[in-house]
């Protein structure tokens, strides 16, 4: 038998979310697409009007731990024109 411990879901403030997004190099619109939410949702998170929860918080936590996550799992593609 093994014991599995799950970390609690982290709560993120507006400045933390902005920093995570900036580390990805994505605009609010592209970041929203990657997160699977509307750009208005990301705007509300970054202004402090709303806070992410559940799966969005887990994904933010993963991005915080690995800034290359968007490269490793490219749900959004960006091309230089």
C-alpha cells in the first residue's frame, strides 16, 4: 500500500498571475486561449476583480514551476511573421 499526498490548490493574486503570464511571453489574449478561459477572465484575474480556482489554479501552479510548460505543451502556436 502507498500513501499519496496531494498539494492544496494554491491561491493566486493579481501580481502573481501577471508575472506568470509575462514569464510565458504571451499576451492576455493568447494566455487566455492557453488557459481555456476568456480574455476578460484573465483581465479580471490580473486586475484583482476575480481569482482563478480549481483547474485554472493548478495550471497556473504548473506554469509557475516550469516556465517552459507552454513550449512543452503548445496548445497555442505563435509564429513570427
